[in-house]
């Protein structure tokens, strides 16, 4: 059942959120994006007249409770985000004290539980631990897309203690799932997938899955040069995964057999060193001189790629086209971001997901101009690979 169809009046909603935020040495939150992303879900429950029990992990504590990883540090900021709402804190995420606090919550109040990963059982997906957590709420809401690819106690195993009508995605998770579904399973054609980044090895499974779905696949970034070399090109000192040359050949062959157009950048911005102040030039991507390396797609490739993007109705973008962290090598990524934004304005659905392309659209100010920017790096990558994510399956199962 969609989240907004739930009425939480009089219910205690046990909400798995991803409050794994970065803290500085004074335990101040340096980026609260993940906390703000959970607010719409929390506020809907409170508005209905329910109470909210929040559970999350923070960092990677190794030996049980450690002050450094305590969620207590988040209470003042959570309180400021929620205004007049009363925020309680439980020193332990399970046990009698937590049960008492949860039972004592009044409608409209929030309880934040201590770090789930203070118990090894969380990551092990321990059933007894999940059952103890389940005691704290009447409805389980999974709003932690960032950990949806993990079969942990609070993200997946806990589902079996709630009947299907007592578990749901939160609004953040619903947004992520519906955008990914729209791209992977309901895409309007032509569907272009733009895949970049450093390594072919990280993206093989994604490309294989997309070969079943996309009309065009654009390959940019460092990974393009392994493909170039596989096709017989000369790539100078560009990034190359020698042990993946056969894989690249195989993917090129499969694309041809399936009628998917796999596009490599015809030219590149090349540099004599991997450095922000390197000497730069342009060259055909399959004729890069010795001692030079391709660090961005070139002007002809930009034209070619932007043209494909402008004609597409569905766009998936994962991975930058070049070393966008350095000014001299960001034109390709910027041009692609602009083209994706323009296509979106003309009616295409665009999803940017997974790692550095998300950083790039944020850096260039395009986040508001695409249809959806995913918050879940690793989880979204596994989704694109076609895997079933335990955190999603757990909510959906009968
Ligand atoms: P990934 O995490 O695989 O998406 O890769 C992102 C990283 O790839 C970024 O830090 C980019 O700087 C880097 N990158 C993109 N293009 C190139 C290239 N042509 N050569 C080396 N690194 C690149």
C-alpha cells in the first residue's frame, strides 16, 4: 500500500532511516542531507496523529557502544529540524528501557534509538535481535534506501514480524524505488544510459543489465579507454584495465547482437600528466600519443553524445565523463549535465544515480533540473545491476 494511504493515527511507527551523517571532531553534523531527506516521512506520521520511533546506524563501530558513534550527538539537530515536536532518546536500541520509552510516546512525539550497529546482530541479520526491535512499533516503515542492498536485521529481517498491511516504504524510499522502476522496467523509448567513471570492472554488471533494456549506451570517463583498446585503438597512458579487455570485447559484441548502440567518445581531451595544471590538447580517442592520457571526452564526442541525449525519452546517468574534479577536464561532464537538463525540460524522464555523477550534478547546480537524483550510492548501483534489494523485497513480500 502506498505510504500516503496509511493512516498512522494512534500508531507507533518504527521507521528505519539512514542517519549515517558525517560528524566533525566536535560531533557537529557537517552535512545533514540524509536527515532532511527523512523529514517528509516523519512529518506525515506525526500529522496523522502517530508517534515515530527512529532507528539508524552511524559509522562502523567495531566493539559495541562507543561515544564516537552515538546517535545522541544527532538529537539537538533533529530537535531543531522538527521544531516543536518533542524528541526523546533511548540509550539502547533494544531492551526494557527502550520498550518503556516507546510505549510511553504520545501521538506527535519522536523517539530516536541508539546506534543499531552497537549490536553485531544488526549486520548479521539476527532474527532474535530483529524481533526485539519489532516490539517497539506497530508499523514498520523502511525509509533507508542507502542500506536497502543489505539484509540486516532492521532493514530486511524485521519485516517478518509485521503483517503486509503493517509495513511500508517511507516517502524517500518510495521515490527511489519508483524512479528506478520507471527507468528499468517502464522506460519510454528511446532510452539512453550514460555510463562513466573510472573503472570498467565496477560497471560490467550494470552494462550487461542495460543491454537488455536501453536503446543507446554512452560510455565515457576513464573506462572508455579499455573499450577503445579492445577495439584496437592506441590509448597512450590513458586508464586501462588490461585484464578487462576481453570483457570489453564481449560487451561490444553483445551490444551488436542485441541491436543496442554502444557509443564511445570519438575524441578526447588529453593531458601530459594527471594534474590540474597539465598541458592539454585534443586527439581522436583511438590515437592518443605516447605519454598523453585521455582525461575528458572531446568536443566531437560532446556533440555526438548531446545529440543522442536530446532525442531520448528516458535517461539514466551514472558516472562522470572525465576528471570533473579538475577545471580543465570538466567540460564533458558539464555538457552532459546540461543536455540531460534540457532533455528533461523537453519531457524526458532523467535519473542520475550512484556516486560521482550525483556529486557532479550537485556541483554544477543541475540537481533541480533533472527528474530524480538518487541518494543511495551502492544501493542504486545494485538496483541498476538488476539485483533484488533485500530492503525492498522485505517490504513487498507477502
Ligand atoms: P567512479 O567512482 O567509477 O564513478 O569514478 C569516478 C572517478 O572517475 C572520478 O573521480 C573521476 O575523476 C574519474 N575519472 C573520470 N574520467 C577519468 C579518466 N578519463 N581518467 C581517469 N579518471 C577518470
